[in-house]
C-alpha cells in the first residue's frame, strides 16, 4: 500500500505541471490585463507608465518565459507577489483564507456523508415506500435548484424575515467582547447557511447514488444466501451489503472535492465569507495572475489528494481489494 501511495504521489508531479500549463495559458486568454485595470481609470497614466508596469510584472516577456519564471518560483516555495494594491505575498493571502474554506468544505462533506448514505440505504431497503418517494422529490429539487438562488432564499427567510441567522461574514461586530461560548455560538450561527448551501447539491446527488448501489447489491445471490443462513436483516444490510455498495460512492466523494472547492466561489461571494473562493473571485476580476495561479495550484493539489484518498479507501471499504 505504501509503495502504491508513493507512486501516485510521484505521478502527481507531471499531472500538476500539465494542469498549471493549461491554467496559465487559459488565464492569459481572458480580456484585459493588470496594467489596463490600473491605468485606464487614471487620466495621468501615460503609455510609458503602462510599459513600465508591464516590465515590472514581467508581462512584456513571451508567455513561455513568464511560465518558466513562475515555475522556478514555485519550485522554491514562492507563489509570487500579488498584483493588487497591497502587493502582499500570495502565500500569505492564501494561508489567511485557506483554513476557512477547508473548514466549511469539511463540514459540508461530513453532512453529505452522514446524511446522504443513511437516506440512500433506507430508500433502497424500503423501496417505493412513502419515505422513498419523499426523498426522491428532495433529490429532484436538489438537482434543479441553483445554489445562488437557494442561498438568496435562505438569507431572506432566515436572516431577514425571521432574524434567526446572520446573512454575511463569519463574526459579529461585537465578537471580540463575547465570552468563549458566545463566540462559538456566534461562529456557528454564521456557518449554518453557508454549510447548508454548500452541502445541499451533494447531499441530493449522493443519496440517490447510494440508493441505486444498494438496490443493485441487495439483489445479488450472496445477499440471498446470507438471508437463507438466518442472519438478521440488520447484519445482512449493514455488514454484507453496505460495504459493497460504498465502493462507487467513495469514487463520487473523491470527485466531489473539486466541486466543493469550486462552489466556494459562489457561496463565499454571496455570504461575504473571507475564504479562498472570495479571494479567487476578486483576483480574477482584478486580473491578479499570481493570486489566481496560486489558488488554482492549491485547488489542483487538494483535488488530486482527494482522488488518492478515494482510491486508498477502496481497500478499507472492501478487504477483497488489494492495491499492489
């Protein structure tokens, strides 16, 4: 197993290089540049000033030389300096916001796992029951409702009409003056809506995948044999059937990691959460190339690690699988 993990980690290096090449090239295809955004609204900005800015940002060099310069910085652990007005190191800006995004996505993933899997199992065991029909309606709504529209509806209902939950940020204005328990409650209230919005789509989809897998597994001959031996229904379903039905779900969970990270751009912007998604959106609007590339690199690494964890989890879920 250890040898397999090491091989996969080594294979990630050329894969990451390919991802960065594509992202670096596509990013330059977007209209506008950092120098245009900084000088077009300034009547005193001359053509000579624009050329100096391009030379300062190394934008006057060919694209392959720009990429090679960025790659050499990355090899030294340097993500570069932001083109924004603060000119801060990109690594510092990402490290400030990365824990927030990872925490929200981790909570969303926990909700998806611990709610979707039981719903899918119960829907399969009680096929065509009232519970199965209600969850089917829930799934169709989850697939159909856009995330941003759902977020706005929840903000209006729970934040404005009922006044139960805050609708923006992570902390209240008086957060520093609250007790430790009150700070925890305040943070939890701010996280409720973003976490629910982030988990809603994945919750609907995964529960349906789990139901389909369970229906296929419980019709297998070995399940009938287990029942014929006199094993209890609980043992048959949750010991024999569930572990085999989890294998395709593990793949879906691994592939859901990039979706959660990408979805952060939407709900962090709507809820004004200072996470990586909001930083990515502002960097794209400002054509802040180093920040955009740094966030894409972090997102690619997290995605590849998520897929690796999913592959390794196969052997944990099913002892019959051995990775050589």
